[in-house]
C-alpha cells in the first residue's frame, strides 16, 4: 500500500529519549546523531530527542544540548525535549528545542518517585514553565504527558475522575496539549476508549497523544481504541525500546514499526517510508549492539505486494 495523501496521523518517535534513558548502556553521541538522522529521513515528523535532567541521574542524556542542536538541522521535523521542571525547561529552550513535554503523573505515588513532587505541585511547576516559555520562546508549544493515567504499579488503580480533574487544571493553566500515558502497561482498550472520550468532552482539542506501553501485550490494541475515539497522535519507540525507570515492571513502548504497519494496513496514512524505517532500525542496532529490539513486522517483513 502506498499513501498519496497527507498523513492522517502523527507518530511521535520517543526512542531517542524514552528508549535510551531506559537501557543500561549509553549510546555514543555520534551513533545517536546518526540514528536521529535516519529517523528524520524515514519521515518521522516529531522526534523526542533528549531529556534535560542532571547527567548524574541519567548519564544517557548528558549530551542533550548537542543532540537538540544537531536535530534542528532537519526541516520538517519538530524537535521535542522532555523537561521535568523549570530548570530543565530553561536549558531545553536555550538549546533550541521546538516543543517541550512535561511528565505530570495522575498517581501521587508515581509523581513522588518520578519528580519528587505531588501532582498539585507539578501543576504549579507547569505554570512556571509556561511563564518562562512566554518570555523566552512564545511559539514553542508545551505538552503534558499525563503519566500513570490508566493505573500505577506503586499506587494501584488511578480513578478516572482524578485524571480528568488534573487535565482540567492543566488546561486552565494554559498548556497546549495533554496526552495520556499508560506508563505501567495496565490499560485495556475499553478503558482507553472511555477515558479518551471523556477527555475530549472535558478539554476538547487540547486532548493530545496516546502513549501506550506493550507490557501486557495490549499496546497496539490500545492505540487502535484511542484512534477510534479521535486520537490522531501516537507516541512509539523504534524497536520497542523504553519504559519508566520509576515504575517497577513498566517495560515496552509500542513498537514504531508495528504501529506504522497497523495504521497503513487500515488505510491510515502515516507519511513514513518503510524501507527507510528499517534503515533507522539498523542504525539503532549499530549504536546499541546486543540490546534486544522488538517488533513482529520487522521480523517477517511486509506482505507480498505491499509497499509503505
């Protein structure tokens, strides 16, 4: 199948940040830059390239400034960085990041483990980041990835009303987009469909991406459920790299390659070139030799007569 229309969905590649911060090995900077180049060549239009946190906490992200500045060479790619606080936001904006994403957890237990703040305190941190953004770079969107929106291995169940209340607070604060993250891989399609539908009812077009994990094998099913109720941005990671280091047992981002195949097989255009995506997979393999890469479609290839 070959898409001739403008892409109908945005696949936001999070491997260079979410993926790399979750593996023990540190990819050399030169290999990281080549991998990002390959992702851009494949047609990824948004790439989360780095996290601006202290290097002593995440040595994999010690080169964040350089990575952002290199990624900015690519036209047609929005360069995104994760920032957990005001200090990180300032560093990311100074480096030239074109979009900021902040993790705000719906679970108080995960929030304390991840950023050492309550969800309410994180809303105040977000407000400070928005004021800084308005001063330094008014055109840069600020996205919230709401962690543990579908359950938490530390707290247990997370009431949907808590998720929606937090989303409303963040919308009122002035963020540009609020996505829901299945940080611990506890979500199921009925839950995903229901919660995203309620999100659209509460905050409308500010409803953002679906960030699903494949911890229990439901990553693609949950993406499909989100798509059915109107979500058009999906986070995924090449080779399925990634998870949350502060959520025990949270492994396995949705595999970009399998997500692309599923959507294209449904007739939903992604704007991604399959052969160049496979080349990016090889760049990742070269930069992290010995690291397991996941994905069903890359193992068997496209069906006969198909092209993406």
